[in-house]
């Protein structure tokens, strides 16, 4: 009997290949012999040597493939880039095109690259999300800040705690195809190209509103203090926003990152990256965090937002 396949998607550019490698190493080390795992790395062009460094991690029941989807987004690439800022690249949008590109799959996982997994990722894949479009985890960073909470309420008509993080997704591809989420996204991008705080994440929160199942936050634990979280329920750590162990010391759960980083050929370069992270760069991070809140406040006051420009019936014609 063939083992069940667990399809796991990442998207990246060359800059994030070291962290993809750490994430994949952590998934492999916690995988089960009862499954076949397939990692698919979406990209718009990578150096062959970087692809080989990730593929070197393969083993009998764990395969890595790279899929260049430049042609898929070529027509709208300029529009995708318009709202990017800080460390974002067009790769953040690639998850939105998985349903149409991979019609052979009914259900997949999408994971951001800045993670480590400390449990068998098959458990997340096997979560029953019913007819919901996505299995998601609430975004602790957004839902802990009053300005960002007001942003999600005013811009998306979401109650506090309902705004989810798009870095960890259980994707019901059949449902996403049925609801034409990709087509709706492209339409909104071309017609409105809304200003956003988190580009792909904001669109997904709007388009999938009311059609998601919230999963345990242990599957998307961010390194921020939470007295209510029990570390016995820790499954996946997401070094989101500026909480990067390769930039800062004393990041919560950093020991897990370095445990798996040591098992990759990028370990020394990532240690050097942290040692060379200058005070100037740290100040830029602080400024970027402040600008993010200022940006959210400006968007709240704009007329061209999701909730202001669209009514409930707007996308029903698709």
C-alpha cells in the first residue's frame, strides 16, 4: 500500500533560500515513515546552486521540487509590486495561484519560509477543515495591537481575533477553485489595487471571510510573550515580522531555529548575518514597525478600502 502524500508549498526568492533550508530540515527531522512528503518551492527564478542546496536534503520519502511560475504572474507583476514595502517581494503572492496551477491536488499546506516545525507536519495536513476554504491561525501580532485591530475591524469588518496569518495555511484547493478566489483576487488587484498592511494576507482575509476554520495557535506560534500559551502545545514556530533569530539575540524560541540551522550548510553564514546586523539596521526595523502602524492609520481613513469600496454583493457575479 502506497503511503499518503503530504504536499507542502513554500514560495521564495534567492535571499530566503537559507531559511527555506532550515524549515525543510526541521520538517524532515520530525516527519513520519508513514507518509511521503513532497515540498514544492514556488519561485520566479532561483540560482541553480541554491536549488541544489535544498534538494540535497531529500531522502526516500521526502522530495523537493522547484516550480518557476513567472509566466503565470507576468501580466500582473507590476500591479503586484505596487504595494510592496520593507522586505516583501512578489513571492508573497504566489500562494494565491496554487489552486489553478496544481489541479492534481485537492488539499495542500502552504508555509512561510521563516519557520521551524517541531512536530510532524502531517498532523497539520490531516486537520479536518470541512468545507471551509482554509485552515488558519489567528495572527497574534496583529490582534495584540489596538491600531492593527482597528484596521482589521474597519477595513475588513472582522471582529477582533478573526484576522488570520497567511503564513501557515491548510488549503482546500477544491473550495478555492469553486469560489474562484484567484480570479477575484486578480480582479480586485486590477480594479482597485487596495493599499494594504500585509498585501497577500489582507486579500485572503477579505476573500475568505467567514469560510475559514481556526486551528490551534500552536501551529503558528509567534515569538511574542503569551502567558496563556502552554509550550507543550508547540508544533510550529513562525519568526514573523522582525522577530528573526538571524538578526537578533534572545528571540523567544530561538533555540529551535539554531538547532536546525546547525544541520544546514548555511549555519555559519547565518551566525555571521546576526553578528553583522548593525545598529543602523536595528533602528530601521524600529522605524519600519512605527511606519507600519502609521500606514494602517492612514488606510483606515481612506475611502478606497475593501469595506468602503465593496459591498457584500460585489463579487457574487464571479
